[in-house]
C-alpha cells in the first residue's frame, strides 16, 4: 500500500474526522460531524485615519504677506490672528467703491412737482367769475326786454364755454401732475437700484480688506502652506509685486499679463507675494480621530451603525485598534479600479500592541485595514467552509448516509473565515464531507 493510501485522517477545526477514502494517489476525501459553534462574519475594507476637522484658509485678494504671527505646528484657537496681508489693490478698490456709493447717494433726488400750474388756474377762475358777475349785472340793467334776453343768453353761452374749457384745463393739469409723479417714482427707483449695487460693491470690497487679517477658522494645529500645482514653473510676474504701485501696470504689460499673478511654494513667510485663491494656512483639529473605510457594494448591506470593528495600521503593523461604525454614506463612489464602494465612517479607539502595551496615537492620513464584525451567530449549526459547494444557484454539501455520499441543499447564515453557519439543511451530529467535496459523486461510497 502507498503512503498516500495509508495516511491518517486530518482534523479540521472542531469537526471530528472519521475517515479517509478514495484510492487516487495524492487525493483525499475527509469526513466529519456537523457541530455547533460561534461564527463571526468579518468584512475587510481599506481605510484611512482622518482628523475631527481640517480647514484651509486661502487668500481672498492679490497681495503680499506682511506679518506671520504663528509658527509651523503651533496650537491655535479659533479666531486667533495667524498672519496679515497687505494689498494696495484691495484698499484702492474699497476707496473707489465708497466714492461711487457717495455719488449715487447725492444723485438720488427726484424732481419735485411744484404748485405753479394750480395757482394760475385758480387765478384764472377767480377773474372769470368776477367778469361774468359784472356782465350779468350789466345785462340786468338793459331796458329792452328782448335785448336783455339776448344779452343774458349770450352770457350763459359764454359761461358754458368757459366751464367746458375749465374742465379740460383741469384734466390736462391733473394728467401733467400725474406724469410728473410717475417720473419722480421712476427716478427714485433707479436711484435706489444704484444704491443697492454700490452698497454691495462697498461690502465686497470691505470683505476683501477685512480678509487681509487671516484668522484661524477652527481650533487646532497650524500648517503654513502656500503651494502651486506640482510641476508648474515659477511665475516671472512675481517681480511685479515688488515694484512701486505706479510701475506695476506697465511692468505687467511687458510680462504679458496683469500685475499680481504670482504664486509661492513652501512655507509662508513675511514679504512673499500671494494671489487670490492661493492656499495660505491649514488648521487641523486632531483631538478626535476616526476612520474612513471604502466598503465594497457586495458587503455594504451587512454593515450597520454600531457594528464593532478592529483596525490595523500600516505604520503600526503589530497593533490592533478598536473601532465602531458611526455612519454609512448613502451615495456610492467609484474606486480607482472601477468598482463601486461606499464610504463607511468609524470611530477610532485605543490601540494595543501584541505585548498588551498601548499603541502609538495615529496621525491623520495614515492608511489602515478595517475588519468589521458584521454578524455573530452563537452556538449555531456550522460546517467548514471547504465542505460547501455551489449547485447552480444554491449551496450544497455531501451528507454521508449509510456510507454513501448524498447531495443536500443548504441555506447559509453568517460566514466566518473557516466555518459557516447553516440555518437550514443540516443537523448537529450528521456526517458530511469536509474536504475533497469536488471529487465526490452522488452515491459514491465514503468510508
């Protein structure tokens, strides 16, 4: 008999191996009993350490660093002055905005409707009434009745004509006065609109000047950074900001651009030019650290808030850190390899080295591997992972009945690294093929 046929059976985990079979050289089928055990399903995911908060302050206008009040790595409070910038352009813009606002305010008067036409109309009406009164008296003194009637009729016709003309005149005056009122309203509205624009310009210019005093947005550690994109060449227009203001425009034209388009790399120091949008200072609050893990879409549905986890950092390979899931982002991201992942955030606790000592405190940005204990099934029916195989769309195992292998479909639960929970299809104590399942056929004899 060959050594392969006389080899003894192997124990797999907690399963009792009862025999070995078939006669092919180097091949082996092992049988064991189904048992109860605790299974913990773990999802592994790459992660990175992140700080509680990080804020970057950028320059709001072109200028130059006047004073730096902090040093690299210094602890600062929210609102503390970090540095001061100087920008003649920003201050000039504020002066011009204020001047424009003052001009708009002084030009805001609307034409006033005067009482001239109304006064003249009242005077004409009074003169007409006196004239008609005298004519009426004169007509009444006429002796001839017929002539008197004719005079009175002519007087009445004249009064009617004047009344009609008077009504037309009053309507014309009212229409003219209404036109003047509409014109006054239009001018007032235009003036108000201009003031809104000039006040907004003043407010924007004031914000630019106020931003010359750079303050810490949050409490944390300072990093003085003023960087340009990697690989970009130095900007020769940086020399422009070092010239007197009167010469900056001409020098900028000679260089083919505006006067203040320079940028700086490295730590920010006094005297260096900066331009709008350039990063100046980063403040990081590392008082509380957490993990951001990228969990594959095939596993994310198992992850819930509060799930316990452990993390291993590349920087501290012999230590394990406690963690727990806090949130799962609802929107997926696409990984560099094209797969779909979801961001899972975890709190990060203390770490311990292999000897039990407290592990070093990580730093933001360090890479890690997280192991999330997504499911734990205690004292359940289990089978070795090697005993389970796919049968179409279902899982199955080989059950040994009277020495013969019989295929049986099963339903699985928590899936551990070496053992899997079987929630349906097996009972504790039954004998199954635990190794070499791919070599077994239905009805085959298995000792």
